[in-house]
C-alpha cells in the first residue's frame, strides 16, 4: 500500500455535525483519498475523481429526497 504523507483532509459535506458516521476526503495528485473520520490511522481508499463522482451520484440517488439535496461532488 502506498504511503500518503500529510494530505489536506476535509470532512464530507454530507457528514453530520454530531461526529457520527463521517468520512473525510483529500486531493492527492490525480487521485482522491477517502478515509473514516473515526479511524484516521486506518486504511485509505484511493479513487479517480471520475469514479468518486459516479459513486457519489449513486449514493445521492439512493437517499431520501430530503437528504439528497447537496452536491454529490463534496460527499
């Protein structure tokens, strides 16, 4: 697994303010990094921006209409 040093992580726009089920994302060259906020030393998922947009779009479509109003980009 590739070592990733000091990316600039940001909390998902879909994460709640209560500190519950959250993910963080970071740009890393031509890839996007995704990790669990509760396990910051754990595994990091590396995907292309296009794959992330497809994933976020699918998640957004699966949410109840009152939750799916935000941008799928910032998931």
